[in-house]
């Protein structure tokens, strides 16, 4: 497991504990916990998704850490404001989208 970080969503004020985990399949995976509400997320970025992101969002190469953190927070905010409501104690699967890499 990688190093954990705490990040606060600027839009929602939610604090997340984010840990990047090793994936033998060549994708990037993060385990993310909403510390205040005990909700979890598995966020992935597969090689195919990165290729799709490049074609849809103009992203070239591997995004830097700041870009990744911004995109991760955008994906989490998107998940929290779209139905269904996220329930305490549950784990949800998410995938990064091209729109997560672009400012609103």
C-alpha cells in the first residue's frame, strides 16, 4: 500500500483519506474514505481509461500529482452529488472521467 493523504473537498468540505494501492494489472487504484461519514470509494484509472481521457479530454502522458489530486476530488464530488445517496458503511466503485481533469 502507498502513503495515505488527507484531502478536503473545496466544494463540499468533506475530508477524505486517500491511499494509492498497488494494482498488478497496470491500472492506478485508490482506496478513499470519507472520514466523517464512514463511506468508502475504490477509484480506478485503467490504461484504457487513460487512453480514453487523452482522446476526450486532451490529457497527454501521466498526469502530475496536483492534477491527479484535483481529478480525484472532482470524481468524489461528482459521486457525492449524484444519486443514489452514498450510505455510511458502504464501499463504492468509481472511475476517473475526462471531465474530472477539467476545471468547472
